[in-house]
C-alpha cells in the first residue's frame, strides 16, 4: 500500500514533521520531506494535533503490516476507473455503493 504519513522529527522541535512512506518512491522528488506547520492565528486556525498526527502514522504502520493496505489499494484503483464523483460531495451515494461490496469481504472475528 502506498502509505504516506507524517512523523515527528524531534520532541524539542515543535510542529516539525518528516514525510515518511512505506517505499521511498512514493514520495515525489519535488516534495519537501520535512514540514513545519505555522499559523497566523492559533485561535481561528489551530495547528494540527501532534497526538492525532502520531495516531495517524501509527494506523498507517498497522495497516501496512497487517496487509490491509493491499485491500485499500485495490479499492482505490477500482475507484479511479469510475471517475464520476463530484468535487462537492453530492455523489457520496456512488462512493458508498462502490465500497459496499468490499465491506462484505472483510471478515470480522
């Protein structure tokens, strides 16, 4: 799976993260690999939560290690072929319909 996530660079460097991927070629050469988030107004435009970004990175690692990434990649590849989803979200039912068969294939123990 083409998992890309942000991980903290150093605990003492606030709001700075490194772009990580399961394989290096998923990160385009033109992309910056270190990102520092800033905001002109912390009240109205708060910075992303380091805890949530860390949780997202951990979930990406689990998805990759569990093999779920392959399942997600298959769904995404098939959705690319449809190309009927609207930008404003009005075609959400199409997405729901497209994903429904895959949700039935995931065993729950």
